C-alpha cells in the first residue's frame, strides 16, 4: 500500500469532519474560558485522527467483504480496495495499526484528564466500531446521519473543550469508592447549541454520501435514510440542515455565546446555496458529493476564523 492508496483507503479529505469540530471545541475553550493545554491538544489530535481513519478503513473493508454486487454503479473505482488491488492482509494490518495509535493516544489523554474522558472516549470508540462493523452496522441503517452528527459534531467538540476546561463544565471524580458528578447544565447546553452547525453539517455529509449511493445501497441491502424516505425527501432534508445551522448561529449571538463577528459568517450562505442547488441537480459520488464536504468546511471553517479572531482580540484588549 503506497501513500496514494492509503490516503484513498482512509478517505483523508473527509477527516475534516472530525478535525474541524476538534478545532472548534479548542477555540471555544480559549474564547469562553481562556484555557489551553498543549499536551492534551496533541494527544487528542493523534487519537482522533487515527480513529477516524480507522473507522473509514473498516467501513471500506466491510463493504468489500459484504458487497453482493461488485460491478456497476462505479464499484470498481468507488471501493479503494478493489481499485488499487490492495492485499487483504495489508488492509487488516493498516486498520490494526490505526486502532492501536488511537487507543494509545486516548489512554495517554485519560491519564492527563480523568474518568469522564475515558467514558466518553470509550463510548465514541464503541459507536465508531459499530458504525462500520457488526451484524447490522449503523452505516447500513437509517441512523447513520444521527449518530455521525451527534458523536462527531457534539461529542468531539465537548471533549476537545472539556480537556482544557473540565472544572467549568463537568467534574467527574472517584472518591472513597463513590463517583461524584457535578454538571454545569447551562454550560453544557451552551456547548450543545454551539455544536449544532457542526452536528448538522456532518449529518449533511453522511446524507449526501447515502443519496449518491442510493442505487448501489438498494442492490447491496444497505437500508440508509435516503432508501427509506426517498431521494426527493432526502434532498429537501439536505437543504434544510444548512438553513437550521444558520438560524442557530443567530440564536448563539443573541445568547452571547458567539461574538458579534459571527455575522460575517452569514456571507457564506451565498456560495453554500449555490452548492446546494448543484447537488440537487445531480447526485454523483465522483463529482457532486464533494459539495457537501465543501459546505461543511465553508461554514465551520469560517466559524473557526471568527472565533480565532475573537480570541486574539480578547488577548490584545
């Protein structure tokens, strides 16, 4: 397996769906609580990126093993294992190495933070594995958008903020055999509302992927959300995921969670609407699926820039 086939096997461009929430949670902690730990940041980055690549690799491997129709619908080019003629033992070894890196980084992070990160990280690992593997993987059910959105859009942001500011949000301590849990409900709710555009944007990436694969999924008995609700309704849902995200940004500004600079993000609605229209016209993995990724990056990278600018302004004032 060379670098090109590896990058295609783990679908590196889609890792923005985990790295962007990670950066957003970090900047949220910097902006709201003015806390940052370099070591914790590095450990979570390694663990998160490795695990995200591993789950994608497992998903591609599982599709390769379970596909009942291995021709047509661009299967020969769509599945990287087939396209690059990768050896099965190499594929399995790559998955094992990525999981080992993810687990090692996660365990090291737990030693720096505490029990809550262990529980949330463990749950995320479990969902990530069940997403692509098992008798009925989540990715083969109409729940993929929900689980990917919540765990990648909210849990990642929550953990990446928590590792810098655990005393401000949640405290989970083990003392004298008892677990003491103290939750700042207001801060958790604020953090959830802050995460909504990321949740819906990631769900949009999954939804677009499933819309593009709807014919192939029917052949291979993958009963995703678009298979259940139909292509037309799925496209309507795809559009409104983004509009709800922009509405959430305004609510966050009213609540005082977002800086006034967030109004600049509304300008991204212009190219985003154009991308939605292009995807509505044609849903094709090779040419238009990337528009869902671009929409997610466009909106949330703009949020990162705005939050970064707000952090710098706070530091200068």
